[in-house]
């Protein structure tokens, strides 16, 4: 484990551009990844929720990972999202990710965990043990918010980290980040805390080790600088920068249902001149014209619209 890459700082979760027929626009994807790598990032996350992981076929997931690996240099960590309806499916997804060159796994909860398992270590830990035994890669445990019914309790997180040495980080997208962070301060080994939700970055960057965030794939130049400022205690400058992007953060996280925020991000990337179009696969739905105008206005207000 000592030679393995560490997951910290800003790891943008890349959106996946598509053609109108829902096929993957490989050229636009390569261009997007190259652009993200011009910033001071700690790695890239591909095939996360923002990359529409759940709508991709197994072959498409492999292809997306292969494209990304061919663009991402070996020194920069590539973390691949893994999900499934069962432990077997999760393992198969992780095996494909490893074969395509993943340096680590972002492990989503199995949906059935919502049926009363998220505070029961004896029901959660065996899944991670089986995954670690079969696919020996560093893992980032994805902790969802409480409204999903899939938010692991602090007890479950501690037990996963205790039993599975491959767990090196927790992506906490809950609104209970602080209690988990405090609980891990006396853990026997270092577990990196990686946050999400751009609307909370100003506060959480002061204590976190970084972020896995699709918002940072929309405004990488601002989020990398925000992390640098907040993490080093320069809160006045961090606050001024955060206020500049707050309208865009609100447009992504608070103006639409959470399910739709990847759609909003694609529209923001179109408004920035970074994506050719904002196509999403169902069940995600295109935005109404008035919502798109609001996103364009937020991009322009942040000074991020392309030059005329």
C-alpha cells in the first residue's frame, strides 16, 4: 500500500459529454479532461454520478475509463466510481475499473442498504471485505446524505475503516460531516476526509483533506484556489472568492432537485464554452429555457462566460 497514490486536494468529478443520440462524445470528453488537468488538481474522478455512472452499460464504463486513462498521466490519480445492485455487481464494476487502469475506487452504497442497514456494521462491512479481497485497490467510501436513506452512521464508517485497510478516504456528502470528522481524529491510521457540496466548501475546506466534486469540474480554477485559501486559514480572501461563485453554486445545488444537478453542470459548461451541448440520458431531463437562462446569468456573473 505504501507506493499507492494518495487521494487529497481537489479531485474534480468529470461530467460526460454526449451526442444528441445519447452516445458518448469521446473527443469532447478528452478535451474536457485535458482542460481540467491544466489546474492544480490532486487527481480526477471518472464515472461518478456526474459521469452518469448508473446510465452506462458495463462496456461503456470500461470505455470511459480507458479513454480517461489514456489522457491522465501516470503520476495523477484516476479514481473510478463503482456501483451495483449487489455485492457481485459492485465487484464486477470494480474489476473492470482496475483492468482499465484505475488507481482507486469511489465506492457507492448498494441501494438495498437503504432498507435498514446503514447503521448496522455487520450488514455493511462484509460487502467491503469481499470487494477488498477480490479487487485490491485503495477505496474512497462514498457517504451519502440522510435524505437518501443511504447515509452510513459514524459507527459503520469506523468499522469499515477498521476492518478494511484498503479504505484510505471518505467522501462525505452528508450534512453530518463534522461528527464523522471528529470521530476519526483518534483513528489509528490516517483516513482522508474528502468533502462534497460546493455550497459548503467555504466552511469545510478548513478541515478537510480535499474534495471530490462535480462542481469543481465546472469551475476548477476557483475551487482549487478556494481550497488553498481556506485550508491555509486565509478566510477573508476565501470568503471573497466564495461569494463570487455562490450564485452558480446555488444554481447547481439549490434551484433544481439533487438528481438534476449534473444536468445543471452540463448547462454551465455549455455556458462557459467548454461543452458543445448539455445532453443527458434519461431519467435525467433537459432543463426548461428559463432555468438555462438563470444558469447562463450565474456563469456570467462569476466572470466565467467565454470572451465574445
